[in-house]
């Protein structure tokens, strides 16, 4: 039997050496590794500006905080996303207004976005669900019409391209996550990219207390002024060093993800009891975060049995995401969303099983997963 974990960070001598070098010195923040990681990330994505932050959530919050929104304002958020996308709105005091997903991709439904716009709407947040890009021309058209900021949650989108542009550069700002199961990791960490000089200049200050001069640019050590409110959302040098080493591996990681995804998709395509999402084309290039299969309605209440059967075969799975965000208790109670609301996101959340395609696996693992899925379905259906 094989053991196939859902996600597994891949480290080698480069990562170990990079972190050890930081520990040989005394510069743990405000150092060259974080700067280098930002430059490398900007080069990889083609971003004019890349600003490292403590996490994707910190980056999302920072971008919305910078808009100056608060109570009385509204931000449109996908129902089908990680809670971080909505939490970052809530931190500002603005209200999260949810839009359901479209069934073909799991991405935010543009008609619902348009319908959700009111005179109080200030921004649209989108997530490139499982790495498949959102129709950003459509989102930008709505945003232009109503003068809205567009925030891209790119937590799963390193290697996602919409019409040739890397995710995060189609809207006004994009935020990345380097949490361990993501495309690359710095343990915890994130990055904000933007094409706007003014946004970058403000976020640079607001991620570090709003001080006017960071360490290294001060005329006299310890002397600075504070010109605006800011958080401590910085990335540290250990994370920056890891980031440089990991980013160098990303092209190889993406190749492996593509290969694995294609093999898994082909193997699962003929199975009647599951639906697969559209996998993209030249204009919609997915980063292939994972492959989520959606169980047919007749098997909806057998998901736990299937997950257990796969586990018994050594196949690790996950769920993206466990509930539509508006069904999470905090949001359901605050905004009064019932269990029947957001039915498309609900079907994806409650009937989905996410299978791994990461670079820790190869095509033989994918064949193994396909057979394990077939076997598990057979067992569940025929006892
Ligand atoms: C879509 C999405 N946004 C944001 C986050 C949060 O990222 P972080 O842990 O870096 O704050 C996640 C984490 O899984 C995510 O999936």
C-alpha cells in the first residue's frame, strides 16, 4: 500500500543552508533576504511591486485597511473561499456581502456580483478557486462601472495566469500565502503584489507601524516619525531566506502539478458518480492546487465513508472549503444566512473531496489514487 499525503512541503539542502546562514548572523528582520525574496517574487509574477507580509490574511487586511473602509461600507466576497477572505473585510468594520459560486469552476458568479452591488459597495474580493483564474475582465468591468477596488485572493494561485497576466495583477492588489500546504512555503508568510505605485508606497509603511523611515534608512539610529496608522505585518529573515530557496523550485513544482493533474483528471473523467471542474485553457491557466471531485447528489451523504475508504488505502484528502463562508457560525449568525443559502457553494463544500496533485507525488501515485477512488466508490455503493 502507498502512503499519499494530501500536502507535504519539499525542502532540501538549499533551504537548510539558507536558514542556517540567517542564524549565523544577527539580522532577523529588515534584512537582505526579505528584500531578495520580494525582488524574486516580483520577477516571477511580473509585478511592478511585491511586498512581503506575515501571512495572506495580513496582506488581504492591509489592502482593505488602506482603502479606509469601515462601518456602513460593503465588500463583495465569494461564498466559496477560505474564511480569511471575509475576515479581512470584517476586521475593517465593513460588511461582507457574499456572492455564490458558479458550478463550472467554483469561482465567484459574476451575475451575483453585479446583483450584490449597492451604493455602499467599496470593493470586490475574488479568490482564484483551487488556482483556476476568475474571469477578471468581467470583474473589472463591474468594478469600473461602480468605481470599486478589486482585491484578488491568490492564496492558491502561484502559477495562475489570466489571459497571459499572472494572478494578482489583473485587479488592484493580489495576496499570496506561503502556509505549508501551498505551492511553496515559508512556514507562515505572505506577499502582496500590485501594479499601483501609490498603493505599494502606502502598504510599505502600513505593514510596519506607519513609520516614515524603516531601519537602514534612518539618519540617526532609533529616530523616526509615524505618519499614519499601521500594523506589524512584516515577514522575517528566516521566512525570506526560505522563500528565496522555495521560489527557485516553483517552476519545477508547477510542472509536476500539471503532469499529476492531467493524469488524475484523465483517470477520473469516465467515472459517473463524480463531477470535475472545468480545467482551463490558454486564457485560463490554473496553478493546479488540487483536484476536487464533487460527488453526485445520490452519494452526498456517503462522503465520510468515501474519505475513510480512501484513507484506508493510504490516500490523504482534504476539503476546500468545509462550509461556504456564510454558513460558518460567525457569519450565519451575524448576517442571518440559512443552510439553504448559496446552494452552489454548498454543493461544492458538502459534496467535494479534494485529491492531491502536489510535487511530492508522481504519475504512479495518480494511477494509484484513481484505482483507490474506483474501489472506494464500489465499496460504498455495493457494501
Ligand atoms: C483562499 C485562501 N485565502 C487565504 C488563506 C489564508 O492564508 P494565510 O494562512 O497565509 O493567512 C488561505 C489559507 O488556506 C486560503 O486558502
